């Protein structure tokens, strides 16, 4: 656009703590904010929302996890006309995970609006369901540049009614090579629109995009770093061949409920998962080669604590917002200090604390120097040997406390119970088939108990009335298990 100029204003002072009541928001948005318990604005929200609600273009720079999603979501929701069923706002994201999380956050903020449809358009899934959804109309689309381009080229996505374009994590999209895709998509949008650009860093490519597609943009630049009191960083010097085993040492010492471990290659991720599983940890991997369905399943398991360690490449460094992530482990040090900042920014979000633990071989010293210079702080070095002894002492103390507590309650200490269980298993070994049958019997009796109440008839005996079918089913699968026949899994639901 020919009327573009340099940013007209710059704000480098965090101004959080102000109430959302100061803004001219609709009653439905206020109701959603109250239900979500969003009472005060973060610094980036307080600095950017007055500008965006006034209709100005914006360039906003702030650290990850600072509340940028709500900052632009409130602006685009304010510009919507719910009665006009056309695409009026579009958000471009670098990864599918970030696009999905942005979609969910916008839906949460729009829950009290009248029939607002938010559609996610990302790769890794078939085009046909997305095209069918677009045929029925949508108010907001959130997606990755490649898939948005596909829909534009096929004509399934029409942007004639677009009034707000958001580039979220714009620096990351440029790093991933999406510059030409962004340019193509932006040129398909109406010129008379509001464009909001959010970024964690400000490389040269961001300035070029701003000159090309933003009109007299206002600039908000918050130079705040991650709070050192919330994210406690520690660096451990190791030998390169000790790297994978050292992750288990850290996990046993710090004992985080959930951990995100970063590796530089997909093969390293697979190797680490194999090592951790051998040590007894529930670990899964996330990388760019996985189908969208597989990635979604992994993230669901990690979010609901079914798996305690998620091993990922930098595809997960941006966009993952997992509640109460207690630790981030840099298994491989990244050569880019900005990527390091984004990695550790996954923990210590909002009012939570977190650990950022980095494993460094002698060849990583130069990378550590660049990270220290970028973050303006000296690295805190520790040794793995002290962790191993400290872990043994901590485990012994914990067992002692548990033993005292068990004796006070008339129970055996944990170690004694474990020895007794091991002795029973040696004296009365059970085959895998017997173990499976025992579990089936338990499930059958539980199912019959749900039908008959606390006084359930023995499994396999025909019941009376409308519950007889359940009892017959229980006896059937028990007899099938005893005879070694395959069991229909439908009876176990």
C-alpha cells in the first residue's frame, strides 16, 4: 500500500493491572470475561486494546505467554456483525497447534455472542470437511498460511467481507519460510481492513511486512523478559554421550508432574522416548511428521496427565499453552537464543512457577554465551552428580516419612508392602491369560453390580427382569475368557 508509513507510536512501558471495565466492550464479551475470570488486563492487553478498538493497525511485540491471543481476539470480535454470515476476520498462525488453541480461545470469548462460527483451517487433515463447513458460512477463520492458500486457490474461501487480518507469531512464520504465503494471502484481502501483527521478536522481515501491508500502524513494544522468579533456569554440563540418560536423572530429582523436553532432531526425540520408557516414565513424542489426528491425541494425553513427559522438536516451541507445565528440559541446546526464550516460555505462565533445565556438552559453550548475552544474565551451573546423591537422600527421607506415617496409621511402610507383593507374585505366579481373566471377572461383576445394585448375583447366573441380559452377557464373556476364546470388546464398554 502506498500510504504506509513507519509506526506512529511506541509504548515500551508495561501497564498491566487495569480493568477490562475501562474498555468499550459489548455486554456479551464482558459476560464471557467475567465467566473466564479475566478481570484485569495483562501489559500487552492494556497497551494494545485501546489502539485496536479505535480501529488502528497495530504492530505488537511481547514475550510468549503474555496474553496476546485475547488482545487481538477482543478486537476482532468487536468488529463482527453476527447477522452477516461471511468471513469477517482471519488469523494466520505458524503451526496447527497454535491455530487450534487460538480457535478455542476465540470460541471461549465469543460464547455469549449470537451464533458466532469460528472455523479452523489447517493442514494434516482432508480438505473436504473444511470446504463443506465453508459452504455453510463462517464469521472467523483461523489457520496456517499453506492451507489458507489452498482454499483461496480452490475458491472455497471468500474474503470479500474481511475487515480484520491478524498475523499471530509473525516472526515464527517468517522463520518457517511462510513469507511468500503471507504476501499471497494478504493480497487476497480487501485493502480497507484493519491489520494486527503480533510477534515475540522484531526481525527485519517484520518491518518489511509492516511497510507493505499495514496502514499507519501504531506500535506497542514491551521489552519485558520472562520473570526470573517464576522461571528458574539451571544449566548442567554433561558429556555428549550422557545426554539422554541425564534427562532421567533430572526427572527423578525434580519430579515434575508434567515436562516438555526439546530435542533438535526427530531421531533424537525417538531415541529419548525409548530411553525414558525403559526407565519407567510415561513419555510421548511430538514432531512435524505426525498426522494431525496423531498430534491431537498426543496433546490430549499430555494435557490430561496420561503422559508425564512430552518430547518434541521446535514445532512445539510456539503455540503450546499447557496449563501447569512444571518443567522444560533443553535436551539439545538450540543455536538461536530466541528459540531458547520461546522454549522456556512454555513454563512459568500466568501465576505459575516452573523449571527450565538445560543439558550442555562442551561443544555448546558458544551457544550458552549467546543465550546469556541475549537474556542479560549469567547462566547458573550445576552438576549432575549432586542431583543423584540428593535424589537418593530425598527418596530415603520420603520413605522414612511414609514409614512413620504408615506405622502411625497401622499400615506397612511402602517398601515393606512392595516386598510382600513381590513375594506373593513369586509364590503364586499368574500367567498373562489368568491375569486377563481376573480383570474380565472384575469388570463383569462391576457391570452386574451397576444393574442390580450392591447385591449383585454371581457372574454367569441369569438374572431376572430387565437386568437379565446384562448378567447373561457377564457370564458369557467370563466363560469365553476361561476357554481362551476372543472376547467381544463391546461387552467391556
